[in-house]
């Protein structure tokens, strides 16, 4: 194990728990350890009150009602719950679901699983910038379409989908919109009413909260959305997600949402400024170019292709900097990123791409060190 922590530029994978978040969580591990379902006594009621406070904080963050928030273990569970839950609850209306090729595997595999249950799934393409053609959505949506699933901000490229425009089309056809907003908190505003989402998910560990905690927004009016539960048991979370609640995690997620709201302008302006320095230094010399839209993206993320360089080799040679390749690995055999491939990039381009994702703790000296380290590697590779 390295004795010195590397420069961390992989904040889209996870974030550290904010100190203020951790401080609020700690008492619920051993002092206030009551079960919020056990409201016949004071410890249980105290835990229940803490959960409801967190629910109010998350609902304020998303601009919805507290009763529209269902706590989950994270966005993977939330996406499964939303897609499978809508499919089951609305199968009398139709059996068609639409999504895009650049969605997270939690969405794509949830949709794929429904193919074995008699559902029809349309996976729409994106252009070279990673953006959708809304004419394609208009062409493919039909009366049997019960759900459209669209990611707000892509986890690999940071590209932002036009969710408001997608929502308008979806609702014109009396369908529902599920939005995976996992990468958006702390990097852009996430207002479910402004976006027009009927269901939306976020995850605690992407917003300086704890791992293993997430939230699913399910609209209760205009329209009132119904989903079938995936888990059965004690009827927790209004019968939609049975199982004892992760009180420390939920408390932490609520606090993380509040901190994100307070720090929004400072965090986004700092990350945008530092990303510009990084991006210009690594692309102005012609060694690399940005993958995806430069205009429509969150402020902390850049995916850069370095032609002629194997990204996996690069990351191995510079262990002092924590980065991510544009590839997902299955066992020992690397596969090109499905996101970059969907954008029309060649396998060589995919294997030569690196994702840089900055966080609220990223400092300018870390960016300058990263630039110098990469330039040294490139010079040595010539």
C-alpha cells in the first residue's frame, strides 16, 4: 500500500464523507441506535424523527414534498425500483420503454431484464457530442410507451441531457419520465419540477455523503405515479421498500444535501476554473481532445482522448494520481467504454481516453502537479 495518498481526480466514482456529515451520523451508530419503525418507545421515535428530518432535507434539495422521497441503498437500487416498478404497475397500459445507449448499466440492464418478461425496449442513439436527437424520441414514442429513462449528467463525459425538452415530449404522449440524476448533485441544480421528472434518483456517496444510501423521488400528483415494490416485508417507506432503515446513512444523506445547497456556487465555480486549467494544458498542445459536448456538461468532469496512448498503461505509470479510464473492465479483459462507443468513437479512441473528475477539495497545486506529471509521461513516450 502506498504510504502517501495519491492526488484524487476520480470524484465521479465516489466522494469523501464531509466532516459535518460524519459528525451528524456518528451518534446514530451507538447512542441513538433505535429502530425508526419501533415508535412505541423514545429511542425508536428519536430515530424516526431523524429519518423524517433527513427526508425533509432531501426533499428541499430536490424541490419536492417529503412524502415523495423513498430512501434506498443507492442509485442502482433506485433505478431498478423505478424501471421494474413502473413496468409492473403500468403493464396494463403498455409494454414499451425507451432509453439511450449512454445510460448507466443499472438502467440498461434493468431495461434488458424486462425483455424476458414480454416488454419492448428501444435504446436510442446519441451523436458525437453525447447528446440525443429529440426527433428520434418523437419517432419512437407511442401509446404503448409507459416509461422513458434519461440520465441527467453522464458519469463518463459529464454531458448534460436536455431533460426539460425530453419531459415535454414524454408528457405530450401521456408517458412517464425517470431521470438518473446521480452525478448531478453539487455540480448543477436538481429541481424535479423544473426538470419535469416523474421519478428521479440520487446517491449519497456522489455528494459527500455515505455509501449505501440513496433516494428515489416518486411524484405524487400531476401525475400521481404508482410503482410496484421490489422488496416485501414490513411495509417500510410507504410499502415501497421494506427493510429496516439505514438510519446513520439516511441522516448523513440529509446533511449532505443541505451542505451541497450551501456550497453550490463556491464548489461549482472552483471546479469549473480548475478544470479549465487542466483541460487547456492537456489539449492546447495537440496531445489530446475532449470527448463529448464542451458546452453542455457539468463543471467538474472532462473526458480526454490522447491518441496513440493506452490509457490503462498511463494510469499504471502514474499511480500517484487517481484517475479513471474510459473503459470498464470485466475480469482481466478490458472492454471499450459503452458510452464512448455509443458516441461513435473507435475502439482505439476509447482505449486512449481518460476521465478526470474534480471535487470540492481539489486544489490548484494538485492540478498543476497532474499536468506536469502527464507531460513528463508524454515526453518520455515520444
